C-alpha cells in the first residue's frame, strides 16, 4: 500500500545563507522560522522496480532528490520507490517548496519503510536533502542551530497565532537556485564574514523575542535579517538580484501600513515574493493593500501550521 505524508512550507524570520564544508548539508549559521499552514506539499511513496518521480503530475528527473535518496540509502534500508509529490503553491519560486518537499518525503519514507525515526532523526534526515526542510518537520516557531542542526520546536502554532500574507510577484522558478546562490555568496561576497559574525547574537535575540511574544522586537530583527541577507546576495559576483519592481513596492507599502498603526513587518527569501507577517486582526487590511500593487500576481493568506505528518488512510 502507498504511504502519503503532508508537510508545510516554512518561512525563516532569522535567515541562514551559506553551508558548512563537508557532508551533512549543515548551515553556516542558525535560523528561526514559522511554519505556514496554508502552503502544503503532499507526497506519496510506494514500492517500484526503479525510482520514479512525479512532481505536480509530471514525470521529472530531479538531481537534488536523487542525491538525497542515495545519501539516505547509505544509512537506511530504502528500496526503489515511486514518488509522487504535489505543491499547492508555486514551486522553486522563493516560497520554500524544497523545505516542505523534503520534510514530506522524509516523513513518508520513514513511515513506509518502517524506519521508526524520532522527530529529531527525521529532521536530520530531511536536512540532508534541504537545509530548511529540517524546520518543516515541526509546526509553529522552529529553531535550527548547532551542534546537532536538527529542527527544534520553540513555540506551538496556537501559542502565538500570527498571520502571514504572501504577495507573489513572479510564480515561475527562479533563475539561480538557493544552493548555487549560497555557494556563490560564500565564495565571492566581501560581506560573508560579517554575516556569520552577527548570526549567533541575532539568533539569541530572536528566540527571546518569541519567548516574550514581543512583536515589535521580532519584526525589527526579522527585517534586519532579510535585508542583510539580500545585501550579501547583491554583493556576490555576479550579483544575485531576486527582487522585482513589485517586490520593492510591497516593502514600501508594508512600511506605510506600519506607520499608519498596522502591526506588520516584512520578510523575503531567495526569490521575489514578499511575506508580510502580521497580527490576525490586520491580515485582511494587509492583503487588500498588497493585492492592489501593480505586478503582484496574487496573494496567499496563512496562519501558522503544524508539523509534517502521515496522512490518514
């Protein structure tokens, strides 16, 4: 019988950008994220004569998934699998589809092959496919830090129920993947040492802000983090320019909303989409403003979601 698992995308409020040398796919810096309930990957696995992958209903060859399977098979008894995965949001467009994708795949394989992994072991397994996937094993607020680099639940989704409005400015896959972009920034940006030097202090400050439910402190740290990350990208050679014109206008609108009393802050990942994090009472107002900005293709609204799980039969 096939096994199906569901996982949600996560958005890092404290970013990481860059990987350690050597095996394990470990980030260079810690991160802290929120899991989004409305952005979902559903993945089904079953035995097959040879590995086969379908993504969003189309047969594909994915080198990243093939590498992850080969890596996992060195440690776990995983036979050939037919894998079918579907996202209900744009793939490879800066919305963390690899995070939810590898979290769902690791969860489905764990259940299907009877590996009986703990949440921490499953998080480490998912991280070997995609660093941010380690966080999508858990729901709510999630940390990823040394020494184990396993996702750690910091705060349950209902303990501080924030809302997120995603402004999609370009749904197509980005031209430079995050993996390639991270390697480029680490190798060429003169700002990379400074990026690493401030990471631990920012991580501890953000954990404290989450623990105290301090929205203003969380927003200040989150905006500083994503802007530092994009400064790192822009200073890479050649430069990594993920933003669109509409991205900038969304950021401007979010600042104006905040100045007008709205409880909202912005974050962006390696892509042109803008995420507005706000208190639930302000979500409708934020979405109404962002969806009217020229160049915004559509908006998505989400609350915080739970961790990766096996679907009911």
